[in-house]
C-alpha cells in the first residue's frame, strides 16, 4: 500500500512539475512577444496644416476613433478588463494630463496607428491597428493634423496592463496576436477617390474595422469577446441585409433599428461613429456589401 501511495505521489509531483515548467515556458514566450522591440523606417507622411485637411481629419476621427477613445478623445478607463488576466485602457489622445498629445511626434502617431508600436518600438494592444494600417497616407496625415488641435482632457489612462496569468495564456491565443504581428507594415498607402463606388465603400468599411467584429469574410457569427453571448450579423447578401434596399440600410444605421424591427446592440455596434458617416459613404459601403459572395452564417450556430 505504501508503494502505491509513493508512486501516486511521484506521478502527481511529476505532473505538477510539468505544469509549472509549461507555465514558465509560456510566460517567457508571452512576455517576450509583448515586449519585443520593432524598428520601422520613417513613413514620409506629410502632416498638413490647412483648415480643409484638419476638418477632413476630424471627420475620419469621428467615424473611426470615438467609440473606443470616447467623444472627447480622453480615453476610456477601463476599455477592457478580464479579472486576473489583463486590463486595457484606451489612450487619452489629447494633450491634457495623462494624454499622449503633448508627447507624440508625427512619426510616433504613424508608428502607433499603422504599425501598432509605441515610441520605443514596443507593441501596443490596439486591435483596430489591423484596420487602420490600411488608412491612406493622406488620410492618416489629416488625422494627425486634427489630433494636434483637439482640446486637452485631463484623464490618466494606464494602457495595457497584463497580470502574470495573462502572459501565460497569451501564447495560447486568448488575445489573438499583438497587432504588430498581423499587419503588413506598408508605407505609401493610397486610397480610392472618395465617391459612391464599390472601391471606396470597401476602403471605408476596412478602416472602420467592421471585420473586427463581423469576421474577415463579413459573414458574422459568435462575437469574439467571450463575455458577450452575442451573434454578430452576416453582412453578406446571404444574411438579412441581402434583402434590404439602400434606403433601408441607411435608415437602419441612422436609427439603430432594422426593417424587421430588431434593435442593433449599441454595446458593441459603434453607432456614434456610424452616424457621423455621410449618406454617400454609407451608400458606398452598401454597394460594396451587396457585391460580396452570398455566404451563410455558420459560426456560433
């Protein structure tokens, strides 16, 4: 009997040792990836100062940034929180106390938005970088120009704070990749000419990060955040939107209510940003969505 207990103890001790070893290895991998330093060549983006460009930058910011950074761009505390794992505050983009506006150079903004790294070259966890990396040089320059004019907001934010368990589970895919690991890091990015065209609709949809929730194929499915039990709609002609008219599409996004009377979930749908899009921008997006393959929504069924 003593031998049996002895062997049970040895086996359990070995298992615990292996688990601890695996945790140490995973921690090391996660920490290394989250603290790796990247170096990117200067972008060459020219930041304009004329009033029209600043106004254009304001429009882009108000249609892509305010749902995460709040209407005053002072950041949200917390933006995401998972007990024992991580907390994420969206950055204060102004020059007020706790803001980056008084510290960032033009290239610092470019590195953050296009590459997903801070001024020291370390990764930042801003998931929308994968969408914003597609923003044209002209549009990104206008965004930077506008951000340099916004009123200061005093709000201290703490960025991406990771607990030890967070480093351990990160290599297992809990957060996905760091954005810097996923984007192409291209310079000299161009955009289609603005207008009610399929090409411009695809561009506006891309930089609005619709695929961040509706999946790369836009066929929707289970919402990626496990704390929400939500199915994200299928935006291809295979979903309800396939039977809508252009007028119904615009009316839905203006009111938050679909033609069938279903209310869009404002907790995850950035209606504040969408309402700042012009009718022509929405028409272009609708034109692009109607051109997609007719896909079934199979995720999360």
